[in-house]
């Protein structure tokens, strides 16, 4: 498993998959907006002492400028591509 997992899916299935990837005492960052109510089995969160952190939208124009000018590199952070 991983120490930190970021779920950007906004879906129950994505949340469940993300939980399955975290090491005990790891952190799950929810960088999503869920549409409506969702249900989740939080047993793993409690038993494995998982930290769940919400993340709101930030200053996109600044972030995009950093990416455009290569002031930050993200290639090493990308492990899979879907689509």
C-alpha cells in the first residue's frame, strides 16, 4: 500500500478503491466533489487508523502557470493514465 492516496473520482467506487490502496496509518485525500449522498464502509478507516483529509479547490491560475512554465514537475507523480 501507499502512505498517501488522492481520490479525484467523486464516486463511491473510487473512494473504496482508494481505501484499498492505503497503508495502515496512511492518509486519504479527497480532492473531489461528491454529487449527492454517498455511503461508505468506514471499518478500514477506524481499524487501520486512516486519516481522511478533504481538499478544496485552490488558485488554479497560479497552479496552471507553474505547470506551463515547468516550475513544478509532475511526471514522477503520475503512475497510471486512464482514458
